[in-house]
């Protein structure tokens, strides 16, 4: 691991420890992915093929020129492999972008995106499964980085339990 990468991890660790990165976001529930649960990952791969591959690519490669807006102001679908930026974001943020759409998550209804909302199309379990499949494909360095963002890194940083009710608790009310 390079010195720069170690320094970035150290800064992330401080931010996570201070509760400044991973949060309950838009809906008050912190979702976590399960990229090491192969049953979930296999289910997620099927959902990905059916719902995501047409835009993000059969091999998570995204569309060409994904960082450049088109003539209408839209960005092409980014890659979800290690060459993209998906792994820079916490599990919960990825879940919320997928479920509610980017405009809702960033609270900007004028944000131009072709990314559909999957709320009502996919269940929460299916969203977690597809994102777990994606995360399962990342190399160790990207997974370690993303674990730092989540506050779930194995170097002693632990996720702070949410004080808000879990999704299950909400459903049982």
C-alpha cells in the first residue's frame, strides 16, 4: 500500500471515528452490504444482469466517456468496477441512490440523471443483493477503502450502531 493511500486511510479513519462519513442518510436507516455472503452475491448478480447491465455493462465497465455530460447534460452510466467511483461511497449512500435516485439523495430535483429510481421496482433485499454483488468484485484495496468510509474496517474501527429504528423495526410498527 502506498504512503499516500495510508495517509488517506488515516484521514478517513478520523472522519469515521468522528461520525462524519457513514450515516443514516435520506431515510434514517443505515443499510449494510454483504459482499461475502455468496448466496446474496449470486442473487445480486442475477438482479444486476436483469436491471443494471444494460446501462452499467455486463462486466460493470460502464459506458464510454462516463465523466463527460452529453449534449443534453446527462452523464453516461459510470463503471461499478474498480475503475469507477462507486467504491468511494458508503454502503448506505449506494443503497439510497439506487432506491430513491440521485436527485432525492442530494436534495436537488433539477439534477439531470438517467439513473432510475428502483423504489417499487426492486425490494430492499434485491437492492442490497445487487450492490453486494458489485462490492464482491472489487479488489482488496477498494474494499478496504470503502470499509473505511463505512466505518467497518477491520483495523479496529467499528460501525456506530444507529439510534434510529432499523428497517425491520419500522416494518413491525
